C-alpha cells in the first residue's frame, strides 16, 4: 500500500477528493489517502487531490506511484521530464539493476510502444507543438517478468515566432532568417536531415511559399501555417508540420478558368497565381494574404484581380477581389488618345508583391517579348483594395516590363521602392533634372517615391551602353534588386546602398541617395564590378552578415564581402558546385550570426524545369564547405525541379516549390 498526504490552507471547512489518473476515488475524502494493496498495473499511476471550500476549489500537483515488481528489477534512476523548443529533440533515459540478466527495454509514448525504442535511452524525433504533454515510460524486462518506470512528461516550448510573410523574408529582399534555432552545422547532414514530407497541390508552384507561426484556425486550433498558391489559381493553407490542409480556396470567379500560357513558355501550360503573395497580420479581423490571380472567362477575355483572403479561413476580405484596370498618360503601345491602357491579357504579375505603409504594390511582366507591352507599377489600398496610384516607366516607348525572375519590389525604411527594369526604351535626351525627357526608363535601376500615396520616379541609374543592352536582350531586369543594411566606411560616413545584377554579368552597387542617373560617357554607379558574375543573373541575391551572395547561371554561388562600404571585387568564397540555368536564388538561416547556412536549389532540367532538383546547404561563412545536398542519400531526397525558386526556411524546416506541390525538408525522425 502507499499513502499520499496533502496540506492545504484556506477558509474552513475544507473538503477533499482524491483522484487516480484523473478519476475520482470513492470515499477518498480526507487529507490523506492510502491505496489498496498495489499490483503491477498500478505502476506509473498519477494521484492528485481536489481541495474545496465555499469559495471554490484547487487541484494539487500529481504524484506518481512506482510499484516495484517481484522480478528483482529495480529502477534506480527514473526517466526525467524534459522541456525543449519546437524542432529540438528530447532524450529520456533509465537506469535499472537486477540479479537476473539480461535486461531488455521497451519505451512507450502515452502507454503505446514506440517502434525500435529498445535501449536504456530514447531520443524523440524533432518535436512539434503538438507533442507537448506526452508521457514517456519504459518497460524493463528480464526472464522473470517486467517493471514499468514512472512517467516523464515532455514539454514543448514555442520557438521564437518566425514569419516569412513576404518574398525573400523582408522588404529589403535580403533572404535572411536570423531566428532559426533548430538547423545547425552539426545536424544538417544526410544522416540526420532530409526529405520529411510533401504537400501536394493541384498545379505548378511558382511563388515562394509563405509561413506564419501560431495562427488560430477556427475549429482546428492553433497551427504554424504554410501558404501555397498555384498556377491553377488555388490557394492552400497547410499545417506546416503535418501537411494537413487547413483550408483551400479557388481565386476563380464563376464561369472562369485559369489563363492559357499566352504562347510563351516562361509560365506554362497555364497562368494563374504566379507571383509571391504578401501577408499582413494586422489587416482584416485575423490578418490578410494578398495575391494577384490571372483568369480567362467563357468569352475569351482575360482578367487580372487583386484578392485579399482571411489567413484563418480563406474568405475574401474588403469586398474583393478588385479587377485591375489602369491608364497612364503616354503614347506607347496600346494607347488610346493621350493614354496607354493596361491590357490584362498582355501581362502576368511575376514580381513578388510588396506591402509598404498600408499599400500593396504590384509590378507587371510581359509574356516573353510578345508586344505590345510596357512597364507598369500599381498601388492599391491594403484596407479597401482600391487602386490609389499607377506609374508606367516606358509610357512613350516600348517594353521595359518588370519581372526580375520573380523577385519582389524592394523598399527602404523611408518608403522608397527599388527595382531593376527589363530591356525597353530609354530616352537619352535628358531634362534639367537629368531624367529621360519622355519618361522612358527601360533597363534602369529605379527608385520610386511613394510620398502622398503617389508613385513617381525619384532617381535612377542607367548604364552608358543602354542602347546596346536594350537591343541585344541584355536587360538588367533579369535579376532582383536588394536594399542593403546601412554600411559605414573607414571615415565613419554612413552609406545607404542597394545592389543588383542582370544579364550583362556586372554587379551594380548604387547609392540610394544619389543613384548616378545616365551619362553616355560612362557609368556613374557608386561601385561597378564588371564581369563579376560570369554567366549572368536570372535570380535574386541574398544578404547576411556584411556579405552579398549571388547565384549566376552556369557558375558557382559567390560571396562578396563588404568592407569600407564597398563590395570585394572578387568572391571571398564560392561553392564547389555550379548551377545551370537559371542559376540560384539563395536563402540564409542563422541563429543570430551563429550556424549560418546558405540554402539554394539547383535545377537540372532543360530551361530550368522538368528535371531533377537538388537542395544544397553550405556554410554561409565559407561556401566551399557543403553541409548537405539532396543527392547524398541516393534517391531518398529526390524531387522535381522548377525554375526561379527560392527556399523558405522556418522553424527547422525548408520548403521548396515544385511542379506539383511543396517538398519539405527537416530533421529526420
């Protein structure tokens, strides 16, 4: 028998009710309770007592009953409860002695046997928030019988809240997640890390998956959520750990279907939601995910619409969707009278959406070089979806569309927007401010002002050989622009810089306060490194810890250090592997500056799709050190490739878009 006692204070009289494993014990209503003669099955039972008075009741902590068997087995060290963060593992151990050997072990979780857990210690797989509260015991057996240990409780603490709510992690488009506490240089290897799931969808995933932690889904509890959009105009919210579909909606209106590929192989066989959405937790009753969907109706008309969906249900917000229509003063392609007119069938929304100061910004790409088209940027109120401003950067010329291999418009902390424009008309005749006289900025590195809610070109950089690049498809706009953190030179001066590169393989570092404009006599960039990224850029660089990382076509991923407010003119490190078209857009995970890992997806198929993809992980401080790639474990981690993909890294997982879903990598069970 065993006796349990409680001491309680409060306004008398006090009454007591003892419980075993949460069930009331009849007539156990005193301050002490003595069990009947114990049996082996009582081992591990939990006893607590409810103490009551007229004001209410309180429940004591639970006490565990350990029953030693007649087998001669004695557990000298019981398993100890563990507390870990999401994504970490927990290790339980037991020490037992017996005069009769050998001893064998079987670990149990919530009284169910755990497969292959047959030693004196047991380490869990990487934990999720749902594992919290689980009870672990071990059955120790010899030739004469067995005894069960007391139960140890697993507590799983939430990781630091990590959201990837926009393309490449932030509005500067740095691609860095510096709150990654799970993935380290030690555990990212083919033995402990690999493919752990696949979230299937209905079509091609061209947009970067987005991630929110701790989202309350009505009727389904709180989840870390992965948001995925497809080229068939569908939107999915997955539990980011289990892959359970929390909600799924179509962005199509009645009688419509997704668009055909418009005779262009860049996005094929259909076009729906191409660009990376953006999420704002503060808009709407629960938060909103904004996206642009292209569709086609029964009459053959094409539509572009801006949607805002509730992040918890997928329901449309703010009376949406809004049909996108625009005109702008100019005489360029598809003009009527004194205005160019936006034709929704001639464009796709390829660049990732930007959320800035309560506004949603979209930028528009052509279908291949299928004229007529030019360069549009549009501004919508995030609370109403109403268009508030529109800008055309080649209104009196041709081309100059904005695609940047899917990279998003970038922004600085003062509300300015930066991007690299595609090849198109540039007016070499300049006005008194040094701006093109007809307002045509084809192939430029552009800075837009948003003052007063009005889009306007505030500054720009254009290379001296713009005419050659524009006529030879050498556009700067094949790459994405990155707003760097402020840097200081050796004299103490602070520099506000942005960086980008395109098909001409030159790196252009610009001063955001004075970008250099245009001179036919030579380039006026803050710094230019000619031929630094041989092969050209069809991707987005990343920034981390005073280093810029580029992934050119047919070349290594290269790191360029920053010193004295300048980039190194040659790589400070580079990968041993080269990356075929379209190169790679890297992402960075780190815990502060520790355990920094550069992640990149290699495409092997013709044209950057339809082949085998390879996920690579490198030491970000020395790219010559490869920690992992998805070919190292044979076929175990193989998956299909898709061009212009950047990985999403959050809470111990790496998510990669594919032609049919999202591949999930993490610590292996």
